[in-house]
C-alpha cells in the first residue's frame, strides 16, 4: 500500500511540480504533507512517515 502511495506522490510531484525523483526523495514528510493538503484538501490521505519513506528508498533506489 505505501509503495503505491509513494509512486502516486512521486508521479504527482513530477507532473504537477516538475520535480525529478531526487527532488521527491529529498522532500521532507512535512513538505509532502503540505503538497497533499494543497492538492486534495483536508480529506487527503496522510503522507508516509519517515520510516516508510526510508524503507521505500531502500526498496526502489534511484541509482
């Protein structure tokens, strides 16, 4: 579930904000949360926590 959420967030960051993968992975959870709230309103899903992001970075390295 978290991998799918991270993939969607990365896609949104790339498509809407023009972020490269490195920009997405360097973003803090607070930055991702702010983007999520701005795009989805208060009903948006919470962003992944730091431990989840770290785990996803290990699972899907950008090289």
